[in-house]
């Protein structure tokens, strides 16, 4: 459902809140271009705005949505039964309450700014893009499995000419079982290979067993995939259930909209400071930079303070972490490693 918005009312509310086009766009998760269009709508467009955009702006301004509507020029009366029914039905829009770290939130903002799209649009495309990348990752694993099987057969055929050598030259007693388990993992769309990690048999490498978020097949695929993006980002980890972002966007992307100061860029990239935390009344770029630096220092001191307060000191914590034991791996036949 589209509604007519009153440009003058929007401008007054922005002035009352001390918001610029840029700061309102950031708070509402929209682009500056969208705000400019609402304040100065093109001729003949009738100032019609999507319901979800109105709601986002109203939330950012902390006012009811109907306060933004053009008085006396609300949506025209329905002219058909189907339109009357659709008016009584709630729009197919819902709100999700999910927790994300500052780094991810900053990434959403900066990607929307870089490409001139609304944050909602980035989020809408996320399932499609994830599906595409996940399926490509699984396809790559299938290709590798087929290549391994082919190489096994080739080795077997070559070994036929040397019957005096042990069969271990061309096959491992465990290789078929390992390949079978990998095939089952792929068939289940187990992109992180969680089944292999938790398998009682020895089917994964030491690297994967010790750091599954870094060496699972999906993380490896993402790392290789992103490495071709001319330095726009890098992937460190990607695991199921992780609370924190395992990738980092290039500081160069943030530099286009903020400062070239390394400390400021690092604070935004790693999420030490959230862009949404920048007060809307700070408009000067130098003042914004000072705020980010100050906020970053406060965050670091708070983290250090939490580590040092109480009976557990940093040295004791380090000692505790060093003594954490990793569960024993088991061999494929169920026995213990030698």
C-alpha cells in the first residue's frame, strides 16, 4: 500500500530532531537519495511512498506514521471489492528482532551507502545470495569427491602393472569410508560439515578438528571466493551459531564515507564502535572522527576492566585458557590414537 507523504512536515520534523538528510537516512536504514526524493519529489510522481519506507522514517523520527501523511490527501478510497479486502488485511511485512554485532551492522550500513540502496534491500537479498554461495560450495565439494574417486581408479589401474607392490600404494583402508561420509554430508546440505566434525571416526583433518570455524568447507570456499573481489573484504571464520562476524570489509570502503585515519577505520571495521551510536547532532566530519576515537577508547578500557576486575587476573585467565583440553579424537575403527 502506497501513501502520500507531506514533504513540509518531514522537513519540520527533521529540523526539530536536528537530523540532516544523511543522519536520517542512516537511522532509518535508507539512502540519502531516498530522503532527498521525499523532500523534493519529482513532478508527476504524486509523492507516493511505500508503507515500509514511511514506517522506517517514522521510527527514526519517533513519531506515528500518520503524522507524516499529507493531510486530506491520504490514500484514495478503494474502488473494488478486492481493494476493500486488501485494506482490511495487514501488509505482508513483519519485524524481526535479531541480535547482530556492531561489525555486521556497520557492514550493512556501508554497503547500502556504497551502492545507493536501502539496508532493507541488502537484507532482502541475503537469503538469495546465501543460497547461491552455499550451493556453489556444495557443488565444489561434489567435484572434489568425483576427482578423488577418479584418481583412486587411475592409481589402481596403474598399480596393476606392478603386482609385486603392496595395495597400500594406491588405496587406504579408510579412504572409501571417508569419501562415503563426505558424500552423505553433501547430500544433507551440511555446508559446515558439522556431521563430519562430530563423527566418532577419524574423517576430518587435525586443522578442521582444532578450528572448525576456520577450516570447514564453507569457510574455505568463502575465503577463496572473496579473495577474487579485488581486496574488498577478507574472510577469517564462518561457523554455525557464531555470535560475531567472521569477515571484515576493507577499510577503503569506509574511508570513502568517513576519515582516512587508521584508528577510526579500524574501529568501524571491527565493530568497536557502531555507526548507529554516532549522535545525530554531530554533523562535522572532524567531530564525528573524535567521537569514534573516544568511543573506541572507552570500549577497550571497558573490556580490559572486565578482564582485570575480580579474582581472575589476566595472567590467571591466560593460564586457564592454556589448560583447556580438547576432546580426544578417535580413529575410524573406534580405537585410540597411538
